[in-house]
C-alpha cells in the first residue's frame, strides 16, 4: 500500500533525521539513502491520506513528455506548481517595477499585507504569461529543465530512444533517461531533483526505478511517485507490456521544518483503497493529450496545505 510505505519514510525522517540548514533557509530533517517499492498492479499509487491533485501530476508529466520548458502550457491547464521559479526570474529583472518581492517565499508566510501584494503580482505575472507571447518567451521559460533533457540531451532524444529500445531490445540494461546534464545545470531554474530513471523488463512486465537526488518528502515526493508510476504505465501500454513495479530510490530525503505538523497530521489518518486509471487508446506517448488519461475511484482525506520552499 502506497500510503504505508510513504508514511514509513516520514516516520523514519522524524525519528532519525539529521537537522540541516539548506539553500532555502527554512531548514530540514534529512536522511540519506532510502528506497520504496510499489506494485503497480495493485492500484495506482496516489496517496489517500491526503488529497493529491492528479490533474497537476498528469499535466506536468505531459509537459515533460512534450519536451516543453515554458510554464504557459501548465497555466493553460490550471497547473501552478512551477510558477514561483518563473516569477522569481521576472521580479529579479530590470523590467520589474512593482513592489519589492525579495524573499517572497518566506515573507508570504509571516506578513499578511505582503501576502496580498504577492498574490496581486503573481496574478499579474500569470496573466502576462498567458496573453503576451514575448513576455511568456522571456519569463515563462525555465531553462533546460526536465523536458529539454528528456527530449534533447545534447541533441539526443533520450525518451524516444528508450521507448524504441524497450520494443526492440527489452533485455537491455541501458534503458536509462538522465535529467542531470552537468553542462546545463546552471541554465536551469531548478537543477533536477528526480535526476535519472531506468526501465527493466521481466516476464512481460515493465518496471521503472527512479533515482531522486533530493526529495521534498511532504510536497514533492507524492507527486514524483504518481508521475513516474504513470509514465511507466503509459510506456508499458505503448510497448504492449504488463505493468511491474515502481522503485523509488532517494538520496537526500527531507522534511522541511515548517512541514512537521502537517506530516504528523497526515500520519494520523487511515488510508483508503487505491484508485485506478482510465486511459484512451493511443499509438505513441508523444501523441497523448490531457483528456486521454482519467483517474477513477479516487477516495482520499482532505488536502493538507503547506508552504513551498523556493
């Protein structure tokens, strides 16, 4: 059960984690080296002890698959999870003339008046991304993040190649896609946290292992589990394979200090049965549209809000 595996990780960090300073200034409890396994035949691994917005998971994954790096596609699909990194680029530019937004991630939590100003500026930013092509091109693009590396790693379409290799040579030990491109890390709004994944075919079943160098366990990891499980299911469908396991290997697995209470609340909840997916027929994952994947029978506890560390 996905919730039990995930909450076991949370408990491990709370019990054994080392208090560390981090680049965001928030502070974390952290452990190094942890692995979870999920049998994808037992249901789609979307947490039920708190609600996870599947539409955000799916639209972000489709954004990666398309090789897109501009948040415009995400905003068109009501997905705001990458906004802060693009917004930061704008407010630090010479073209920004609004109120001071320095350290907006922290200040929105402690200053109610500032929070109102921030929301106004963020809404203005989103409107300009959606309506102004030049502005969107300049400030909506996040650099050479995941989609760029998946589809154009120094000229190589890794994702397309790996799908073809699964079809032609399923026993290969080289079914790997890397998002970590040392030559381009400095050109990314955020260096890839989920940095490398590998596929494995056995007995007609497709499995995937993700290596994640850094995992925000409360906010990010639930999305990562669902996203790579979904990618595995979609590629298995294209390659006429059954689904196997998703193996999630974490390097620095951490809980931010301002997420401790939220984690404890989630740990007090009993899980529900896992949902399933309804997927329209398709020939290639590169032809998929938002409406082609639907979550079915998802029952969960309510959302638990927590601030994001930028």
